[in-house]
């Protein structure tokens, strides 16, 4: 081959290489597509919003947050799932949620599954605060931020525990019931003490322990004086109203209907117990407490059956959880969080470690203030609270 031919070939190759380079430079690289893997549970939901630019994530990817619910049988949880998902999406997060239907093992498996899907934070309503610690510890080792929502998870590795003042919930429940007994009337004496049934919540829920602690702060002084007597004390698995009904029936049978008060721990269990009390024509006669200010609970209060509930404005808890999640994912903290020992949160001196926590206030709900406190604030709907109440017995709509 001649020198001239070689030069021509070299020139051609240089031009070809330059052309290819220009084409490559002019073609943008496709951004990675963020996807949310479907949940292994039938109760999984996925949202798809852009990730906040300040959060640490691969370019073009969405930061994923998981929501784990113990159940949806408890009236409030579904509403809070919808609210939290919306708030997280509004902040630009992708969301996966799962519901365990009171199955402890399933909830742990679901938590593991969400970690596998790549969640960077978890908000968990634990079915069992002890059992959930296993999955939570694995999640935190994987770098996941975990918030124990309303129910304590007994692991010092959680980023935060947020709830209401559960001891105060118990105090307000017991105060409502004991005040209704009117101990200052002279009816109750050491020879005729008021017969009280203590109906605890789910024994696997640490909140139930704290609620009982508050209840006993109020009830015990009357017992010590001899003017009240605890004739039965049982706990209700899963806070289940059907369980409460059966338990109340058995207690009434054992006590030959001689029950003067029921310190129940939430509206669901109170309403279950009220079915048994109604059958014995004791509804509205025997004072009974609850908590959560549910629509059914408040309706029972205005009907004169349930005596008292405790208002926990859950509309405040969901935004708090979402804001904390956002801060944790951005490497920030929150000055409202305070350090508590696990021993004081569980009322168990054997528990070790510290937890950052924040507790919202609570208020007692009675027939006298249910309209102003619950209806006018928009916490429950007027028509739900005053369902089956004659028009002339209702206050005017707000």
C-alpha cells in the first residue's frame, strides 16, 4: 500500500472516530426509573411521588417510606394510614404500607419485606411491642429510621416514640367513672364498697400497661379506704370488642350482676362490655369508661350509656410522625423529643436503654362537653355523634 493511500486511510479513520464521539456526546443518558416493588401482602399500597432533592438518594430515585399497621379493625388506624400516606406523598416520598391483621409474625415479616424493598424509614404501629423489636433491630442495622407510632416498640434502636400521655388517659378514664359513683354521697362504705371491674387493654400493647398505671392512681385510694373493691380484673386481647363482650358476660355471671362500675380502657372494649350490660339492663346504670373519642363511643355517651371517653387528637399525631420522618431522613433532629429510659416507659425496672419520645396531651370527654370538644372541632361528624338521637334532643348543628 502506498504512503498516499495510508495517509488517506488514517484521515478517514480520524473523521469516523470524531463523528462517533459527537453522536455519543449528543445523546442524553436516560435517567434511572424509580419503581416501587409490590408488597407481598394483599394489603399493600404504593404511591409514586418525586423524592425531595435534599434527601440522600440515587439521582432520579424516590425515597421510600414504609407504614406498618397492626390491624385495621381498630377504627382509627385506617384513617391515619390514609392521612400519613397523603402527607408523605405531599413531601415527595414514595410510600408502601402493610396491615398485619393482629398477626405478630406477619407484621415482622412485612417489616422485613419493606426493608428488602428499600424503605429508608418506617412508621410502625406495633401489634406486640416486644416481638416487633426483632424486626426493628434488623431494620435499624440496615440504616432504616424507625418511628414507633402511638405504641412503644421495646428497642432502644428506634429513632423516636411518639404517642399521647397514656398514663393521663388512664387517670381521666378512672376519674370519669369514680366521679360518676359519687363517693361523697355516703352510699359507699366499708361494709358496702362499690364493686369495680378493671378491664385492661391488650396485654401485648405497652400503652395498656401505662393506661392501667394511671387508672390505679385514681382507683387505689378508694380501695385503700375500703369504699371500693376490685372484684374482677381482666385484660382484653387485641383490644377486641367481641372479647370484651364475652369477658363482661362472664364477670356479670360470676358476680351475679353485682357490678357498680367498669373501668374499661378504650371505646371498643367499652362498647363490647356495654352489649353485655344492656342485656342485663345495666347500660347507663353502671358507669363505664373508654378512650379515643370514636364516633360510636361518643354516640354512646350522648345516649347516656358510656360515661366517659378520652380525646386524643390523632390529627396531630400523623403530621408529627411525617415531620419527624422527613427530618430524620435529612439528618436533622427535633427539639421537642425528650430522652426517657425504657424502664420508665414500660414500668419495668429490668428494661434497659433510652428512647427519644414526645407525648401529646389528652382531654376527658363527657356528655357535657362532647359537642364543643369533639363535634365543633371537627374531630367527629355531627350526624355520627348524634345518630338515632331525636331532633329535639340534639344541639343545633355547628
